[in-house]
C-alpha cells in the first residue's frame, strides 16, 4: 500500500488491479472490452467537493410509482441448492431473521456451489434457458449445431434485465421481457478461433443480442412455462429501430445505409432497464464501444477526442464483426458508433411495433433508465453511466403522462421521453474534507450525506453547455457533462425510485482506481480509496426541480471491516455484500440488490434490505447463483422472486470444450444463461414468516 497527497490529505493507495473485484478476465473481455485494463475515459479535472458544506435539503414527498400486479410462478431445475447446504457461515454467528415484512427469511450463507442456493422453505425452477424456442417455427436448441436462423427464434444469450408484466389480475398469464447483454463466443462454440471467426458465428451472435418477449403461463403445480403466443418476439441486432428526439436526423447519426439519421438496425449490450408506468420497457445500451473496429485510423483530433471519451480505440475488434459488415468499421462508417449508447423503448404488448431509441436522454454507457411520475404529471427518468468516474443523469419531460396502459396511452407516453430537459448531477458533501480520509470511516456526524444540484445540459434544440450545440450535447453527452462540472462517481449502475417512500436508489458497483495516481480522490459520495466493494446511494430528489439531498445507505464489503456501513444497523447481524449492481423493490418498499463481481470469495447473490425503520440497513442474502455467474434483473413480487442468471461458468481457463459449470441441466451439459423463479413451498408470501 502506497499513498499520495491530495488537497492536503494523505490517502492510502491500493495495489494495482486489472480486473474488477472477482470477475474473470474472459467476462471482462467479452462484456465490456476489458474496460478495467484501460485508463478510465474520463480525464476531466472536475473538482473535489468535500470542502463545500451546505445544509441538507428538507425532505419532501414524492408520488408513489405505479405498482405491478403480483404473480406466483414455479418451474423445475436439475441443479439446485438450499441454505442448509451452504458450506460457509456469515459474520459472527450468522445473520438472524428480522421482523420487517418481505425480509423474514433465513439468510443464505456465502458459498461457491454450482447451483442456485435459496433459503429453507423455498423452491425454485428454471423458467427459460438460452436457446429455448419462443417464436413460431423455432427449432429445439442444439448446442453443437446452432445456426443464426435458429437463434433468431430462440431465447437469446446472457440474459440481464428481466421483467414480468401481468396480463390478468391473477397473474396466470404474464409477459416475460429480457435483455440479452452480450455474447461469449468461446463458451458458445466448440473450437472457436477468436482470430478467425466464421460469418455464421458472427450472425449467430447478432441474433443472440437484443431482447426477448415471451408469454409465460402458471401451471397447476405452480410452475411457470413459456407458451406460444402472438406476443412472442425476438429483437436482435438486425431489428429496425426508430431514432427519435432532438438528435434524430442529425448529421452525426447519418450513415451510408441510413442517410436520414433516423433508422438504426438493432440494439446491443443491453444491460438493465425498467417497466414504465404505461407498460413499456426501457433498456440501456451499455458497453457498445467494444464492437467497433479501426478507431486507430481516425486522424481528426476532434473525432479522436470524442472516440476516446467513450473508450473506443484500437484496430480490430474482439469479435471481428467488421469483417462481415462494414458498419462495425469506423474507418468506413464513422457515424455508426454514434447510433448506439442510447435508452431504447419497446412495446411488448404490440409485437408489430417498431422499437425506439430516445436521443433526449443522452448517449453514454447506460446501465438503465427508470421512471418516476411527478406530482404535476410530468415524468422523470433517472439513468447512470456505468464507467469508473462517470456520472448520474436525469431527464424531465415537458409533457404529462396519460393514465393507463391502453394502446393510445402507450403511444402518447412513449413520446414523453422525446421532449424535455437533460440534467447531470453534482454532489456536495456535508462534512469537512479532512474527515473523508479514504478508509470508509464515517465522518463525525455519523453519516455520509449532503446535498446536490442537477446541472442543466440541454432542452430541445437549446444547449446550456458553452461550446456545444444541442445535438452535440445529446450525442457526446459525456464531454458536455465534463464541461458542466459533474461529480465523478464509482460506476453508477441501476437507479430506481422506491414506490413506497418516493426516494431514489442507485447502486455504485466499485472503482478500483478511486484515489490512485492521476485519478479523483475520495469524496463524501464516494468515500473509499480503491473501492472494490461499492456502495448504495439514496437520493431525496426534488423530482422536477434542480436540488436533492443524498446519503449512503450502504458502504458494502465485509461487515468485520471498519470501512463498511449498513445504514447504522448492527454489522454483526448482516450478510456480507459486495459489488451492488441491479436494484428492485417489493411492495413493502424493501430494497433488493443483486451483485456482480463479489470480491468476498463467494458467488454473487440477491440481497434484501429495509430502507426505513429500526431495521434500516439489515442486509440479508436471499440467494446465490452458480459459480462464474452474475445475478441480474431481479423481479420481486408477493409470491415469487425471479433472477436472470448470467454467464454461468465463465471462469478463466474454461470454454465450451472444458466447461466449468453444468448448470442448469446437470450431468455433462453446457452451462446456459437462464431465468430462475423462487417461491415458498407453502405458497405463502415471500419474506413473511
């Protein structure tokens, strides 16, 4: 451990690390293009804010978000686990059960089983796997003989965000919508040659990206099964999208294939998302930079700066798609890269509808976007840029929401995200700079907290950033936010409003570079050097206004570490948690957190934590996923929890010829990303003792 001096503070520095937390290098290679092995693209000099002390904003209420209908589901799986089988205990004598409705279950202990491990008294089952047929005419999955034609009709690869949209009040029929974030070709194809992929392998990967919509029905035994339906649909990298909003038609978006700048084929690297109050799905395009080749051929300094700020560099791409379609070659189609990195919206109720890319929400590595309806009927969209030292944004519409989920209401409400104002967040600490020493030790007032300001970037055709046109703000949002002086954060990922207390919660996964030489020092909103475990931020936002209050609900890691914080709750009783990623809520307002890259020698998992009352901060682990996997897309209903199990078996030294996992089918089978449902054996409510 070395140190550096910053603004009069001596800050301990972590040893160098090339990979985030415990994530394998193969996952880093295919999911984010080895982002952790490169310097963070944000080289702006935005100031440290810890020495600015302001009074905390008064709390205000917020309109409760529209809740979804409850759903009970089941399923079947060959590889399962229960808490009783978990080999590794929690802190002290282990976490204990709490009294808060929704969190009253026996916590699962940390473990490394090749199974989904769940609490005692619960059952589980796989709902759908990579390659399962969903569209009419789809063949059964054949791992050794996969084709692009088959994959276009089958469930895609590496499911991330998921949502269940009930079609009736009993929950017997629902639409399951899933993102398919990325492909890991070495695990998809036997004998894959990364230097010489075939055109068919590339086209299979194009078809395995995007989203799936599939009808699921509850069976008499409680299981949930996919069913043939007019709703069933695959959206892939060849599906036409409409570009809407203030940057639509911009010269920055025009290509040889689309001289109008209003039509794009496909969506890629879709990470998290949300269900809107009007029944559509928002999905975030995240690590799109890695798919584009020959950035090294660009000589114009302005274009070089723009590409570098988005982490777009080098010669050939990892997947070599540019060999089969010139749109992935920046030297031949310099604007195609600008057509990715947006929030997209799909209408799962209308399988003939054209999905939309909303330019008014800005272009960056969106983890997700989520909607809160303000008191005056306008909608607010919160979204984070998932990169080290990047920013948190919100968008406020000019138009007002129409109530309901009818086709007419959906069409109107989908237009709300095309006209409004885009903001970026600047945080101010509530403690003296000297009390933020980089260790995670609480300041003297006992909280990491403060106030903040939403800085206006653009509205319609008007830019509020000197030197940027409005089109440039939307297309090169990162550079505009740099100039506006936004606060550098530790990988802001999923951001969701709580339907009960109206506050907004953001998972900040980690940032191993925080406080290292040449990088931003710790501040009160990001208080640890070498932040490998991440934290959870709670915003008390003025909704359509420009001010907010904030505090850190959790500073994650080993509860025995003095540099962790669990909302003030007794740390001897909580489950260890590392690298928060996606967040969701049950109807009681409890926060549910899925993790990505657990750095505590355990598989990733799903955790529940009350955010109000005497058990605020009482983190309890509900499940763990198989080895090498990530927990994604949690859905929490009264009688069911579902998670998307992404990249099982993605462990260094393994591939399709030498799988590290055989989940979910067991035996010698290949691992397959899948959606899993968990419910109580007695049919009761989740977390009700």
